């Protein structure tokens, strides 16, 4: 495992073995659950940080951040 400035994520060798044993559908399901988790954590963080924002404002900011500004 090599770390450099261009490499952000590093997957542990054990995790690679576990993921390789999963079917493609199982790997997609894992990724989707991770995305839902990140979305929920971001929404909670924004609600706490900006209690004055409406639900629409919160949803728009979550979408903006998760789409890297494309939305």
C-alpha cells in the first residue's frame, strides 16, 4: 500500500479480500448503504450547523455537496 498526495483512499488488504468474495450486486449494495450513511450524516451536520435553514435549503445543500457542485 503506497500513500502519496494523489492517493486519498486506501483500502486495507483484508477489506480487499472481503470485497472480492462478494458478488457484484452485494458490492453495489454496500456502496449504496455507504452513500445513504454519508447523506444522513451530512444532513444531520447541516441541521446542527444551520438550524435556521429550511428543509428545502438543507436538501439542496446536501445535493450540491454530494454532486461536487453539479446541482
